[in-house]
């Protein structure tokens, strides 16, 4: 199924017979439509639908990890684990660690978190406009296979300011930070009245597309051959979107999966940061177990996290952000080690849960790529190079430390290309990539 990309305007020379303002207003409505969650073709009979499903969970902790305790020594399969990686050693053959990777030209310190999955350069510059994120690139191509093309989750996110998910037009997709709401959408849906209202909104969208299509037809008759080719591409996009909207109506009436656990309680305070992380990992796992979506992102907004309860035994003396600017303070570093250690412990738990969950007799982890990393190589100095990066599961040959130049970094988007191809998506480039990631191989 062809993917829809927003029309770039203006793209033709307009004549008096056509109102440029009226046409662009219609196109503006169309540009927002592909990102509606409802637009998920429900029962697509494509070869990809019959293939083994592959999934991706992208996680960004925007204050990263203390590098001295994260990066291992040695390379390849003989590396010696760091204190943090020791906490993952039960899964050593299920993850890979990378050093010397970053996003070329992504600078600016904290604003770079919005570019973790886009690699758009210079996020703190004036007039910056983001580009499509890895999950949305996936959703455009395989999102029709599941109820939700993608899920965008967050923990303590500053709503409207931070997200890992961005549309092709550079528009932020807000995060959902309530586990109970994620659970409700997956398993409960809406009332009959809400479903009917949603269907009416879909029908309104259909009417708008009809109107814009009529305007485009009028425009086509008033243009030359080259412009007619471009408008034909536009028509193709409109027809594709119409099909997706129709299938979205079918999803509205399709029963949701049956929950095997009770709805979660939403932690009441940002202080319960680690509990929120654990619950969002649970929601991602349930999403994959029920095949509700195959592209999930999770922004851990540590910058927006105050004093926190680490493990119900230890509470920090300062906010997460302040601790990250440790200045080599032994007291701050000790607390950061506990925080980072809990992050690794929760990741180990997620891998264990995905191993125990089975799909067609195989561990769900084998079909689920988990990308864990940060936009900062060292939060204390705000550098955006040598990013701490882990890739878990997904059917790769793991158990290695992939070492690249820590001064002249290797492009992290190359890993994204490898992930896209593992999803069954034909892509040889993404953002600033130069190809697939060197040395990363598929499992036998």
C-alpha cells in the first residue's frame, strides 16, 4: 500500500480561473488528516500482513546516563560490562551496546531530545523545523496493519514541548502520559455514542476530501503537463487516504482484545517517576502482545522530573535535572548511579517479560526491537555526541559492543535504517544516514 505524504504547497502556477487561497485552505485540511489515529486501514490483505510481525519500542531518557558507568571496556563479544550493564547481564546475548554514535549536526543540548528519532539538525536554531520521526516513517508504511498506526507515550512530559513522534510535516504528536488511558484505548474503546461521534468525524473528513478533490480537478484542467503530473500524485494521495478512512470505520466496530489484567492506577505525582516508567513498559508490552500497534515511542522527560522516589526506599535530595549537573559531586553522582541503576533494572524486567510472552511459540522479544538511548552523551556538559545507546531483541545477533570513533562519531541514523529493514520496510536511507549500521547482523 502506498504511503501518504503531505502535499508541499505551493506546487503549481495558478491561473485566474482557480482561487489559490481557497485551494490551499483545502490542502491545509488534508495535511493534518494522515496523522489522525483513526486513519488505520483495518483489514488490509497485503503480503506484509501475513508475514511475521516485527515491532519497535523507541525510548529516550533525555538526561541520559553517567557515561563513566555506562560504556563497557573492550569491544566485540569479549567486552567487559560496565556497572550499569552488569544489571543487564542475564540478557547479555539479547542486546547490543554502541559507543561513538550520534546524530550528525544535532546540537543544542536539551532541545535535541525532540530530534532523537528524527535526527533533524540544529534544533535550537532560529526557524528550526523538525522532520519525520522513525516511528512515523514506520507507521506510514505498516500502520494499516494494526488498530493504532503508532502510540506516543511519555513520562512527566512537558505537554506540547517534548515528544519523540513527529509527522512528515514536522508537527509534534503529543504524548499520552496516563497508563490508564493507554489501557482504556487498547481494551475498552468508547461508548456507542463516542463511537458514533468518531464515525461522524471520519465522515466529515471524507466530505472535506471530496471537496478538495473537486478543487484539484478544476486546477488540473487549468495547468500544463508537468503540473498535471504533480496533481496526479496528489490525487493518488487523496484516494489512498480515502481508503484508509474507510478502513478506520471498520476498526471502530471491530471488537477490542480482551484484557487479562486490570486497568493500572495512574501515579499521582511526578515524584513517582520510576513507577510511571514501569507502567509504561507494561503498556508497551500489552500493546505488542495484542498487536495493537507495532511502533511505540516513550519519552522519559527527566528534565521535567523533580525530586523522585527511586525504589520506594531511596528518595533523591534534589531534582533529576539538578542532579545531572553533578560537577563531579560525589553526593550527586551516588544518587545518579541509583537512578541509572533503576533504569537498567526496569529494562531488564521488560526484556524478561517480553521473553516470557510468546507469539507463535517464539519469545515476543525476538520480534520486538527496543531502542534505548538519549539525546545527550553527557547531561552534565550538554554534549550531544557519543550517545549511550542500546538495542535489544528484534532478531539481531547481539552480545556485542560495537565501537566507533568517539571523536568523529558514526551516524546513529544508520542503526535506524537497519531497524527499518528489519521491520520489512524497503529503505536504504533515513535522515542523515549513510546506509545500514556496520557490523550489526541478523540472527541465524
